[in-house]
C-alpha cells in the first residue's frame, strides 16, 4: 500500500489523478479489460506469467515494460536511456492468433 499510495499522491500533485488509476492487486487475477495502458516492472518470468491477463486487454491498449522484455514477443519500440530499458508492446499482439510472437 505504501508504493500505491505514493503513486496516487504523485498523480494528484502532477494534476493527473483524473486520468490515472493506480491499482494494487494480484496481477495474475486482476481484471484489466478496461485498461488502456499497463506498466510492468517485473522480471522476464513475471512478465511471462501475466500473458493470460495481458491477452484480456483491449487490442488498442499499450503495455510498457521497464527493464525486461516479454519473452517471445517483439516490442513495437524499445528505448535504452542511460541504462534504463523500456519496451512498448501492443496488447493486440497478445491475443490468440495475432501479433508478432517470435515463435509462431
């Protein structure tokens, strides 16, 4: 709750509280079907565990992963800024039968 509260406070201070929702939930069971942007700060293995949940996002949603890619998928864009790596993915890529899965 400490980090989630800090994130909510930061959003308020920056005037973004009306457009940002901070959730503290079990990521493997969270309902993300109404999300437009999801940010991840998990290991590669943690990201992989979330694939079933990410597949429920609207196809137009975006996923940003900090430091670790999502194994088996090609990001739309990646950035390395002074050692901080960011990977941008389209949620449509995680839905069955579509996208840029490397092993398909």
